[in-house]
C-alpha cells in the first residue's frame, strides 16, 4: 500500500495541517555513520492531552467520523518498529506536537525514502498559508527549504502557481540528490 517513507510522513504532515498548525518543521537526518534515517515533524497546532498521546499510536483513535480507525500514526509506528527504529510522539495542548520516527538504513525491509519534493508540494497545496521549514541533513552537509524565504522572494506571487509548485518539487529533489552524491 504505502511502500515508501515519504508517503507515511505525508500522513504525519497532514495531521499537523489538520491540527491547525501555522508553522511546520520537517527534518530528515540521513546518516550513514549511524546507519539511520530520523524523520521529525514538529508543529505548533492544537496539540494533544497526555491521554490522547498515549492512544494516538493505537489504530482505534481517530478524529474521523467517516472511518472508524485512524491509521496515519499507527502505520508509521508499526513500520519503524519493523525496521529496527524508534517512534516517539510528544505533545502539549495549545502548544503543538512533535512526531519522531527512525528506521535502520541498511535493514533489508526498510522502504526507500520516496519523493520528498512531492510531499512538500502536496503540503503547500493543502494549505499555502502555513509556513514550512524543511531540512535534509547528511553526515557532511545539509539543505534548508523555508517557505517564508520563498514567499519573500516571490513578493506576492502565490506558491500555488503551478509553475512555482513544480519548481519547489524539483528544487527540493535536486538538492537532496546533490547532498547524497556528496555524502557517498
Ligand atoms: N499533529 C497532531 N496534532 C494534534 N493532534 C494530532 C496530531 N496528529 C495526530 N493527532 C490526533 O491523533 C488522531 C489519530 O491520528 P491518525 O493520523 O492516526 O488518524 P486520523 O488522522 O484521525 O485518520 P487518518 O490519518 O487515517 O485520516 C487524530 O485524529 C488527531 O486527533
Ligand atoms: Mg491522520
């Protein structure tokens, strides 16, 4: 069904969007030295109570009325556990939520990273008014993408212009490829 990490992370990012976040920080740490990929999504949305946090990674907690089970968080938790990784949710009502998920890079069942440019594009499309900070780090280098900066550069032109959205997707993927070449 969801066979890459990016599709799972998109679910987590969408939860932040649904929680009315104004700022979403998404960090990927891709480390050969640690043989680990750590993905973290931090939002300033409505947050969760301690009890909600306890239950969030069980498939029976959902805010949906159309479907009985919410799967976004539970799926990612299951995946990290299968891939020798760790999973952590911390949250505070009125302050925000941080989801951290890691996987072992060299583990045979760890899915490929997938298209991070695409998921950032989808998030921006879902809500342009949110500011997204995306960072991709390797052992040697890092790349930062900040919609606040882009908005300043665009000077009033919408991020939702199809040519801008496509540029964002390609730009992010290109920069990640460059980092990976440099790291390997
Ligand atoms: N970033 C977040 N901020 C606040 N609440 C959250 C956040 N992420 C998840 N939650 C809460 O945890 C519940 C479960 O999330 P999950 O993604 O597993 O299911 P869902 O979003 O309800 O349904 P689905 O993802 O299948 O559409 C959400 O309904 C929401 O109440
Ligand atoms: Mg969800």
